[in-house]
């Protein structure tokens, strides 16, 4: 492999989504470091570069799914809808890249294949898929938690004569469903967003459901001028509220339990939450994620709504979730998902009752019938949190491979560093609260922390920072303890647990102790001189 002349950078950042863009700005413009960004896509956008499927939009509301670090930026940008659609988020990130002149520091169409720590030189050697090697002191991964597509190994997929696509690798030119018979596999957030939009275009849509899911109406709509003005006038307070919240959303959680109320009042609250829509529904009461009896009241309320909306009782029954309590898997929000099953051109196949046996040249064969299809859409999710990191062949000190260090599940300290991998920082890594949080809040905190850490190393003439193995083990124990204090581990098939990917170790990966609490812990660690990290001169 050719080494670029003089290519020892201070930092290499992998990824040009929210995390990579902000990290670039902080290190290059804030600290004046020489930084190279590497990005597999052809432009900035990250998650939103790849997820262009019909109906793809963010479940956080636009006014707070955005950067807070620049007041000028938040004052000048106008969102058009309550929940931003994928192309609007790409436009926003494109605007951020323009405004801070970030594109010139990234190489696009450049996928990183490997990274190896060289102790003698205290450098990371980063090799791209095309065989180039670049060297750097700090290596920062900003590669997303939901970026490694999970395409199930169904026999016969190669023989399919029609088109198949995974929602997380959607072709930029789009897919035309007009007049087509479409099969969609998967009913997580993605399948639930895509179903109504595809149904409206296709000749026929068959939804293949493995696990029935809860979903709350998003109540999407245009943002009024008035609302925009109010938000802009109050941005500082909104951001502060988001940072102080357990999940990075600027909501006030209800202080009551549904169990404190009588049936009528409880129902009235749920109805109000249902009308308000989106992830706000979950915050009506304080204990839905920690008390099973409280959760049952919410789960039952949603089951009742499904029965009200879906006209055919047999279909309604199949759509009714019974395998997990509400919100123990990431709760989807939708625009007319359940209503879509009242359409003439939509069918639901329960593949728990009648599993898919094979894909044939002309469709999908289940145990009881053959469904002819022109297009198959895999809304089957991601090898979350660890998939994208392990897709890079990362080798730390003494030849340890990340995949071996994590054979029994990911072990990080604060989700930010791995013992044995000096000067490697993993933004939104496993063990961080990022995926349980409104993502930009988590990302800004991680990037600020990493940037302050690098400043500390530079100012004190320190060569390396590396997590202590004991600190990482303790952190993993704390992550498990935090999950065990909630109902989250009760969902058997959740991607939080890695359960959606066959053979993946079952470990609860995100930190469920809350974003604000996590940020506090990170700040204390730094204040105590990077407690739990080994710093070497
Ligand atoms: P999810 O939430 O992981 O959902 C994937 C869906 O695909 C889910 O219904 C799965 O069923 C189903 N699935 C996965 N593998 C298979 C196989 N082999 N056969 C049939 N069905 C399968 O991914 P999304 O893309 O919807 O959402 C990811 C995140 O993006 C979301 O949580 C938000 O944070 C944004 P299962 O439930 O495992 O039985």
C-alpha cells in the first residue's frame, strides 16, 4: 500500500454525519489540528445519506434534532415539518458543511477497511478499501450506530428475478413502485414508516411481519411561522432542557404513575398523549419503562387503538403486539401505519405463524403459500452499535483485534474508548446512551468531551490515553445494572440486545442510565484527571 507523502495527521475522523462534521469543526477549527475525514458515501449525511427509503424521516422533532453549538446556525435555519424528512436533513447537513467549510477536509467515496496501532511510532495506520494507508495520532470513529445493514440470509435470495433493496442502502435514484407487487419484510420503525408510502404507490403490498409492534401516530405536519419564531426566541432554554432530560428530548416527563389514577382519568391522559403524538406519548407518565404494571396500562391502551383502527379483526389480531412491553423495543411512530391495512391492495403475512421458507425467482415462499413479487424491500434493520466498528479490521496494541476483544460482547469505558486501543475514540460507541437519546444531544456531548480530552493531552505533553481494563469492566457492569433497573431487557428480539442478528452475543449495549446522568459521569471523570484512563507522557 502507498503511504501518502507526509500523511501523519493529528486526527482522522471516519464518517461525515452529524458526529463527523461536528468533530471536524471542533478539532480543525477549534484546536487547529491537521485532520483528515474519510467517508464511504459520496457526500455528507451519514445515516441520512443512506436511508432514503420512502417515508424516511426522523422521530425526533426537527427543531431539536439539530446542532446547538452555533446560535447563528440555529437562528438561520428553517425546518418545514414537525419531523424532518431524509432529504431535508441532508440539506441541513449540507448547509452545515458549507457554512463551516467542512467538505474540503473529507475524502468521499472512501471506505476504511482496516486500522492498526503502531506502538513504536504511536500512530494509527488507517487503510482504505482501495489500499491507501494514512497515519494519524488520534483515530475517531463517527460511523453511526445503525449503519451496518442486516440482510437476512434467506435461501434463494440470489435467484430472485426482480429487484431487492435494503432500506438502509437505498439507491440515490429511488425505486419506482408504480404497478409493482411489493413485499416488505420487517415492522420496526423503518418498515412502519415505509409501509403507508409504498402502499400508496404500488399495485400491491405484502407486509411480512415477524414481531407485531406498538406504534404511536406521529402527527406530522408543517411548522408554522409562529412556532418557528417561538422556538428561535427560546432556543437557549430548549437546548438546556434537552441536555437536562434523561433522553435528550426537551419534554417534561409526567410526575405521576398511571397506577395513581382511576380508569377514566388514565384513559383521558393516554388519549391526550395519543393526540399529541410521537415520542411524547412515552413521557406522559414517569414509570412506563420501570414498572411492568404501569407499562401494561400503556400497552393495553395501544392494543385497543389497533383494534379500533384496523377493520378486519383477524388482521387486527395479528398486528397486536404481545411479545414485549411497550417501548422496550425502540417505539416506532407512524403516519397512518395501522390504517394502511384497511386498504384493498395491502396484505399482512404473519411469518411467525407461517415462516418464510425461501425466496424464489418470482417471489416469496412461506410454509403455506407462494407470494409473487416484483420488488422485495428489506426493512430488517442493522447490526446495531458494533456492526460498523467490527466491519473495520481494527488492531490495537500487541496485535489485539477488536473483534477478539469483543467476542463476548462490546467492552468500552463510557462508550468512548476500548482498553488496548490507545488514542482511539468511538463516538456513540456501545456503552454510551446515544441510541436511547435524541442523537444530536449525545453527539455534541461526546464530541465536546473528546475535544476537551485531546486539548488536555496536548497541553500536558501527553502521548496517549487508553482506558484501563478494570475501568471498562466496571463500566460494563454499570451499563448492565442500569438496563436491569428498567423493563428494557424484557424485549427478547430487540436490537439493543443484539438479538436481531443471528449469532451476535446477547448483551444490552446502550447505557440506559440517562443522558444527563451519563454526561455528569463523563464530566467528573475528566475533572478527576481522566480517572479510569491511563495517560502516558
Ligand atoms: P429494527 O427496529 O431492527 O426492525 C427490523 C424489523 O425486521 C423487525 O420487525 C424484525 O423482526 C424484522 N426482521 C429482522 N430480521 C428478520 C428476518 N430474518 N426475518 C424476518 N423479519 C426480520 O430496524 P429498523 O430499521 O426498523 O429500525 C432501526 C432503528 O432506526 C429504530 O429502532 C430507530 O432507532 C431508527 P423482529 O422484531 O426482530 O422479530
